[in-house]
C-alpha cells in the first residue's frame, strides 16, 4: 500500500472510531511506528486530523479526553523518568500542590519515605498514593469529582486553593506550547489548574514530549507561567531552546 492510500485509510478509521493510535495502526498496516507518525503529521498539516498524545483524532475534536487507564499506560517509561527527575524539585521542608495528572501521580508514588512535606491535592489517585506516607501531611481538596480523571472541580476546589499558598506546584497539562500556552479538554479542570497556579510560589510542569504542540479546548495559562518544564528527550533540543528563550527552564529526563 502506498503512503497516500494508507493515509486515506487512517483518516477513515479515525472518523469512524473517533481516534486512532500509533501502535495499533503500525500493526494493522505492517509498518513502523515512525512511518505512522509521519502519516499522522502529514494529515495534521493538511488539517484532516489533529495529533494527540499517542495518536490522532479527527480535526475539530479539541474536547477529546482519554480516560484515566489510557493516560496511565501511555508513555509510561517517559513519565517514570520525568517523575524521578521531579524529585529534585521538592522543597527540603514546606508545602507542595500536586495537580491531577498521571505523571504527577507517579511523582507522588515515588516520594521517599524520609520526605516530610505538607501536600495538597484535588486528585483522588494521588491522594490514595500519599494517604499512608508517614511524613506527609495530606490535605485533600474537595468538590465535584469528574469520573474521567478522578479530580475534584468546581466552587469548593476553587475556594480551597484560594486559601492556600504553597512552595511548589507540580502541574499537569494535556497540551503545552509557547504559541498556545497550557491547555486541557475540560473548562472545570482548567479553572482548578488556574487556581492552583495562583496558589504556588513556584510552578513545575511535568509533561511528556508528546504533549508539546498539542492544543485543547480549555486554556488555563501561558507557558511563561511555568518556572520549570520537566519533560523527556523526545522534545528536541531546538524546541527546548525556544521554550527557554521565552522564559521557562527545561529539563529533558
């Protein structure tokens, strides 16, 4: 099958199923994952598909949001490296906010037993990982819990973060870029993320490279709101340099 024929078939599958992923397409068409990524990039440039983490969706579906299980299993090695690199950004003592996100949850699971911190989170999975930690004073922010992400949102959450001033926020995002800032599919989650950013003295974004350049429906800040981006080596040195030139430090784990 020639490239244009394969791309036409990929487009059909995306429109029928609402999403395609790189590994399944590579298996179906018996080509490498890199070949599929080039196909998706070409379709994205043509405005027919929009690249998302691990695959693509039909153009116009900026509200697409993978469920928790899918996010946990996608780019798992990269997320583990990012989480371990983030340990160096923990304050020796003090307070942290842990945003709702699969990489941030990995950071919570990796906290050393000797850590002594006050931790605030609106994420149920992150809270569950910290609940038995002997050195963590855990504060769970309440609100309406979104089933898709297990994160608390709405007025209770916003009010709670309005009463907090933490040393460091470990932030998550579905998409980030110097052009479009920080984005996520849901407006309610975006509002809580915005409140968490305002509640911290320092902001550290934990995001794998697949999210670079992605744009979702709800925007909650500029990349310049972030002091440090911790990502993986999939982010090119040129892209890292551009982000640093705009004012955000970058660590490629």
